[in-house]
């Protein structure tokens, strides 16, 4: 398992922390993630449990589908991946 202080080399040669890498990766795959969420056929009012949600990169996509009365609960065990 990687330590949180380890770095990755991004496509542009930049050193990225674990969270920065996740955010960068999420941006590059956003279109594919939206398609995946669309294929779940979620409806307004549905309840979703987002296990291993990290900083919530999928959580907001799921919430868009179940609003206004639905609910998405995100749960992650890593305090280093907490979003603000």
C-alpha cells in the first residue's frame, strides 16, 4: 500500500500527491464517469451508498441523478482523502 506522502509522476511530468493524482485523473475521465453514472439508471428520490468514495469524485455525479429528494452517502476510511 502506498504511503500518503509518496508522489506520482503525472502525464505532464509533475509530481502529484495521492489526492492531486486522483483529481487530475478524475478530470481526464469525467466523460466516461458521467456515462457510467447514466448507465446506473438512477432516478430522483433514489438512495445511493458510495463506498470508498475518497474525496467524493463520484458522489456529486450520483447526487445530480437522485436530486432533489434522493440521498447519496459517501464513506471512506482514509482521512487523507477527505474533501472540504
